[in-house]
């Protein structure tokens, strides 16, 4: 048994899904291109699940990390002052727009959301939480507890009591097709109803992804969460924006996804793109919320010197190269190119997203029934043509495009060509 896939299956959990009938091992990468163990090179439009925000082999990041390694220090613990951690916290607090904010660093998005939920439930002395249907917030008990997607809900055990709200997924919403203002009004009415009928009133918080990631890059109308926040504020309910996928300018129009909704949340959580592959996540929150815990709490590795030095270099790069602007410009072209493809192929039920976070929902000829097998086939077709894309959604029928934010127009056109050909092949029934 010396094939890596067999060794993987023998020793790693069954529930750790691999892409492709014949999975890929990536052994080398540069820019937006990765090379597998067979020497085949691909344009990467999923970027380690939105984590390689700048792409691969970025000298500014490698140099910053190397300089830290040269000090001989990989880790000291938060028992001692860590200059790069303080400086990164100062920067994120400032960028957050949350007045008088404080930051706590973790190693992942799950831990970031667990922390935010602990803060909210302690601050409000309530275990009641509102989450969105079709959400994903992580893999530990509180975060699975607020995950509204059966495919990612591995356990019903939960420290929080959660009520789910409509609105995050317009394409499959009961309010589908309404003009934006009416859609928002219907979702606000649902939120009021959920509060009246499924909670004891003293709810701790709402947690939401501005664009649902695992849920298939579902994109509600701008302003939805601002309208929700007005209701929440009336009840003293805190609002947490999960920016694990939407942060750092990826949505193009804004630095944080939630800014499209005209609301400054009480807390934001982040991870993925911040470290460009280094393990870092965290929470940025209003000071009195962050400081509300009455016991010690520590993350041994959270905000360690290597991760925070790297993350600072990532943020500098994002701003110095205006990657948000690049995501905005290229995202507009990506959406319009995909809408042209969609016009040619009824298998495409919906094209949505913002910036370099774009989803393509595949459907049966009735325009509604999810087509997960077609999505799996498109994934194989794109791979064969040298393009890696992601997949997700409640029904596993959504292609997810999220290239590094350093993408060039030439690379974008190349990807559009491959996607067009791949979707054409699958919709014509070839490539089965
Ligand atoms: C929106 C969102 N929140 C939280 C998480 C969990 O992050 P992690 O896998 O780093 O624990 C994810 C991961 O995909 C995510 O997409």
C-alpha cells in the first residue's frame, strides 16, 4: 500500500473529504499556479479555501517569516509580550471600525467563533443565539450548534440554544424573487417572528456570514444585516459578523463583507486569508464585551510570533497593492463573464457573489432542482483543463470561485475560458 491516497484513507478520518476521483497532491506553487506530484500545473481558483489570499511564494511574506525564524524564536507564549501581536492587534482594531476595539488571536476560524459566542453569551448572560439558515461557522460544539447546514452538522450536542433566521440564501428562500427592499422587509418580519415564537426574549447575539462560504457563496441584498441590526439593537442583542471568508477586501467593494450592509457589528471574527497559510484567526470586539470574562482564558499558540509577523506582512501587502481594488475590478469582470456563460447554459441556475468570491449554482432543466452530479463533473472537467475550483452549497451543487486576490486579468480570462468549456461539456452531456 504505497499510493498516498490509500495511506491517507487508512490513517485519516472518512469524513475528511478529498476533491476529485483521483485526488491531487500539490507539491510546488508560485503566484496563482500550483503543480501536482505528476507535474501538471493548474491555475488555482480556490486558493486553499480562500486562505492563500495573496497566492504562493510571495517574497514579502517569506522574508518576514524567515526574519522571525532567524531570531531563533517560533514561540514564546502569551505569558510574555509579543511585539508583532500587539502591533497586529492595533492594526486590526483600527481597521475594524469598531470603536475602542480589542482583539484576541486564535489559530482558526472555529476558535474565533467559539470565542465570540462565549463572549456574547457571558456578556448577555444568555445561551440563546440567532443564526442564519445554511450557515457554517466551524467544527466545535458551539460553532456546529450555530451551523444551519445538515451536511456540516456532525452533532446536535450544543452549549447554545439556536434559532434560525431566513435571508442569507435568496435563491432558495421562500421570499425569492421579491425586489430587494421587499425581500429585506420579509426577512425582518421573519426575524421578529423568530424572536417572538422561538426564544425567551433575552437573546445573546446573532451570528452571520455576510456572504455564506460553505453555503455556496450565497449573497443577500446589501442592507439586509443593517435592517436586522436595527431590530437586534432594540432588544440589546449583539451582532457578530463572521468575516472568516469575506474579510481583507475579498468582496471588492469593502474591506469587511459586512460593510455592504451599513452596520458596524459588535464583534467580527476572522481567520483564513489573514495569514496567507499561517495558522491565525481571531475576534475583534467592543472593549467591554472582550473584557467581560471573569476567568482566565488563553490560546497557547494563538497570535504566536511567526503567525503575527506573517499576518502583518499580509496586511501591508493587501494595502500597498490595493488588492481590494483588484478584487473589485476583476470581480466585476468575473461576474459578467459568468453571466454570459449562464445565458448559454440553462444548467447554470444562479451566478452570485462579490469581488473575488463568486458562486455558480447548477440546476436541472427545471431551473430549480439542485444538480450536484453536474457540479462534480464540472470540477473534473476544469481540473482536466488545468483549473482548480471549489464546490459547496447546501446541496453540493455550487461551484465556488475564490482565486488569490493578486489575480491578473489574463489569468481571469483563462479561467473564464476553461469554465465556459467545462460547463458546455457537462451541459451537453459529454464527459459523463
Ligand atoms: C465562515 C466560516 N467561519 C468559520 C470557519 C471555520 O474556520 P476553520 O476551518 O479555520 O476553523 C470557516 C471555515 O471554512 C468559515 O468558512
